[in-house]
C-alpha cells in the first residue's frame, strides 16, 4: 500500500508538471506565431498518441495478459474497417463499441 503523503505528493507534482507544460505553449508562446514545422508536427499528435494508448489494451487484453481477447480484437478490426471505409469517426466509434458489447455479451 502506498503512503497517503507519497500519493498526494505525486498527484500534486504531476498536476504542476502538466500545468507547466501547457503554460509553456499557451501562456508564453500563445500570442506569437509558431514555426510551420512545429504546427505540422502538432497536427499529428492525436494520430500518434491514440493508437499508442489503445494498442496495448487490444494486444494484451485476455485474462492472463498474454494475448488479444477475441471480442476486443474484433471490435478494433471493425472500428478500423468502418473508419477507413466511411471516414466517419463517430460511426467508427459506435461500430466498435457495438461490436465489443455484442462480443462480450455472447462470448465474454
């Protein structure tokens, strides 16, 4: 068990660090134009971070944590297929959520 003072210290330091990182962009540089290369790089941040957050949840989703759970793998594949085919994020998300719900209900 983690000591409460250690936990609150970590939470406060993470909050201060998060604020400092955001303030460096919004507070200090917010009124100046950013270089084109930085704007171009920031445009791909969500595209890079979302798969990095989701991939481990799919790849190691079974109970033992050693491989993919078929329901989650099917939901990820359906989301990818619908998203690529329709270019509609909302439809892709609802399709993936529905596929996961059906898969967990029947197989899970």
